[in-house]
């Protein structure tokens, strides 16, 4: 499908606050939101339109090749002051050709750039490509769509990286490290266990969150034999797929087609695709495509003209400026439209303003009401953007149809992310019970939760559980397995596996949206490396032989997904229902630390079970609880789980939970 934006020319400025003197100069620039940025091919004419209000001159270079050789033509562009754009056209369809823009600024010609709107690129993304997108659609693409999502709390997210999933020899996948890896059915490990897309189906997740798949800066696509690895948080071309994940990076259409084939295969398997997006910073400063087309505008600056750096990567973009605001909104719309993407995870989302994020969600919902948008509700440093305007987790209630990660639950359950040896509730550290409860109620107001005693948050910042994503680990920092090895050093692996089950049980039974890191279900580790963004596959790839070795753990995770899907009590959609139907049992945490017990009552959220009792023992020793009398089905106990309550019956009374374990009971 074609990418359509409204054909409007000039937009009013988005309000700005905390504006530096340096940045104030850009307030008077005209902006443009037309559908013809920066390339359109229509009626046998190829149009080029570049937004660059401060340029003295602008040209388009045309190439036969996507990487080498001199331009076969250089076209002068004409400036239109009302829109701030430069335009030229060629009276033919230039399919198969490549182009770059170049501007003269302050009497100096800057480097060539494919522009900020390149949707297809040559190898290493230095030149934009002109292709017919209609030829890149796989069979059945017009009928393709992802799973319907009624409520965000129904989503179960699995965060993965293309190479991590498929590069290990044990994956049994032919197209290792490629988009096509997830199109291969029937792949197995040497032990005969399902891998790849069949593994995802078996596990039962509803969506995969794939680390950045747009064209990024750090991998040399012309020398893939070097097997360079990167997560992709160094954006180059935001609107074109990464070439190293295609089977032929030199062919611009191949990467587009193969990414679509991956999306369709996942959709056919009933799995949605969430794209990790990093609009908050660029890989380079002065050399970025943004700076080479409109110097100074797209980034925020300090008063001395230096780049502000809330990303910790050398710069931050300025979503509070109209042209950048529109760019972010239109870019995600493009991915949702052209590639049928089902959701977006925003990296360091708080660098963006809440107005931009609200517009992102609103516009995406017009394309697909099931699209799920969430992000990191924090920055990596200070920003000129006023705190009240940042898309922080504390400001999530100012946004609609946006969710944020719960660092409350993360740090309380497994231990603080900055200290490898630090233990959490699930690994025996006392004093974290109230912070865990904040996660359980999805940071919504609850009469039995004292937010002032929370470690990270001091007030209920979410007005709905659908604003919260719960997790214990992700690609950042130590993965759960490595965290357990570090913090529980000296204990038997059996204890670590019990703690892993307990930690994930807390995530999957808490209100909000559960999120898990790929490979946790097979006790995947990363050799103790915290920040493995540029480490080799030997560190990052999942060893699928683990699936047979840790089958019991996989079965438990699979049971958690089945339990959550089957029982809406774990998926309440409003804060009032949680406050009314989720009741904590009174436990003196000073006398009995690392023990939490609560009930989900009144057929919560239309559940078939009248009451569900959930108990967590994070202590390093067995602990006893007293359960009221009744006919209870045992759903989970002693490291086992049966989503239908098939582990036996319990009539109430005292029951002992082993160390690092969960108990789930249910009454009809």
C-alpha cells in the first residue's frame, strides 16, 4: 500500500518550552507536511522535494549504482519559500536508479545524503534507491493483517533480535540472522525441539518485539562475512529496512520484500510484529542525514550551540519542533501502512514530548485499532525539554493509548539493574514487598498499596493498567539468567531455576502487559555480559540445545502464557476493577519477609474462576501461609503449573511454599 500523508503545506508550530537561545532561531522556519517528501514517482514523472529552509542552494545527484561511481546527472533544485522546500523533477520513471541530495549552507557545500525520507537504499544506506514498492509485496499481502487486539493487557510480548534467534548452529535455521529466518517452518534443534517461528507458536506469545530493523549505521553491509553484530540503536535511515538482515543488501528491493515476507509469516502464525524505533537520537551528529539537510533544526542544543544529549549517545532529537514532530508521526504511519507493523516500542521515549506521542498513537489507531505503542519512560540524561512535557513514566496518564515499562517491578523482583550482585524479592532480599505490589497493581491507585514505601515510584502514576508493561529483563543489562548467576552465586542451579519461574510468575500474573526477553524460557545466558550490543554471536546467540536441557522451565513459561490467555482476571482493563477485585492478605513483612499473598475475587473481569489465590515466596527458605477453607484447584505449586488447575485439590488450611516459589489456587 502506498504511503499517504495529508497534502497540506504549512503547519503551525508545536509549542515549545525550555527553549535555548540557540534553538529559538528555528521557530520562524516554515514547515511542510506534504506527501511528496522526498521522492514521488507519479504519472511517468519522478519528483524530488527536499525540506531545507536555510540552504543557499540544493541539488540532486542521480546514480546508476547504489554504492560506487560518479553521478550520471546533477539536477539543480528550485526553492519555494512558503514551504521551505526545494523541488525538481525528471519526466520519466527512474526505477532502478539511485539518488542523493546535497545542499550549500553558509557558502559551504555539505556532504551528500540520501535525505531523511529514504524508503529504499543501496548497500550501507549512503544512496537512496528508486523502486516500485508494488513489486515488493509477497503473495497475499493485500489480505495480510496482524492479530486483533481488544486490550493492551491481552498482549504477551517476546523481545528478540534477528541474529540471537537464528545464528547458533543448534537453531536448525537456514537463513541465519536474516528476516527470512522467521519464515522457515519445521526447524528443530539437534535434540528435535522446535525452534524459530514454530517455537514462538509453541510458547504462545501474541507479539514479537524485534530490535531495530530499520537501516542502522554500525554494520558494513558490503562485508557481511565479518559477521559484525549490533543491536541497531544507531539509526541511519529510519524508513528503510536494515540490509544485513536481507539475503542481498545490494538490491534495495530485496530487503523490503524479505521484511514483508517475515511479517506475513508471523501474521499467518497469529503473531503480531512490534518494531523497536529510536527516533530520540541519530548515530552521527553533524554527519547525520538530518544535519545534512536542515542543519541545526532536528536536534536540540545547549545555549552554546553544542548538542544536548539526553540519549547518552551524543545528541537528542527535537520532537517539540513541528517538522520533527511530523516526521516521527509520519514515519510510524509509514511502517504501519507499508509493512503492516502491529506495534512500536519507543527507545528513551521521554526524550519526546507527550503531544508527539499522543499524536503518534492517535494516527496509528486510524490505520489499525490494534496497534500497541509503548516505550521507555525515562531519558539517559537531562534535556532542554521541560519535565512536565516529557513522555516520562510519571507523565503516562497525560497520554492516551501509550504504555511504559515498569522499572518498579523489574528492580524489585530480581534486584537493581546497576548492581549485578544485588538480590531482589524473588531471590531472597527483604524489604521490597511494597514495590512488588506496585507492579502487581500496574502502578494504579490501590487502597492497600503504600506508594510512599516504593523504591522507584512514590505515587500511582498510571490511571489504567493498560499503561504498564511488566518485565524482569530485556536486551539491556544482565539478562535474567546472568543476573541469577551473579546474585545467587554459590547456590545450586536448581535454586536459580526456581527463582526464574517465580520472577516470571510475578510478571505474568500482574496487571498490565507481560514482556519477556527471548531465550529466558530456555535459560539463555549472555556469558555475564551486561551491554552486549556489539558483542559477537558467541555471546548473544541463543543455544537451542538448552530447550531440551531446560524443558521443565520452557513448559512452565508455556503454562504461564496459557494461564494468562485463559483467565481475564489477570488482564483487568481499568484501575477501579483492580482496586475492587484484587485484595492483598495482611502479612507483616518485618516478621515474614519475602511473602506476598493476594486474591482476585468476584469473577474478576468476567473470569470463570470466582476467586484466584496467588502467593509468592521469595525467601531462601520454605514459608507457610494459611488458605481459607474451600474447594481449591491447584494451578501452580512447587515449580509446576497446570493452567486448568490439574495439579490436584486443596481444601484450605496451612500450606508450605518451598523457597523461591509461587502458589496459585482457584475456586470455581
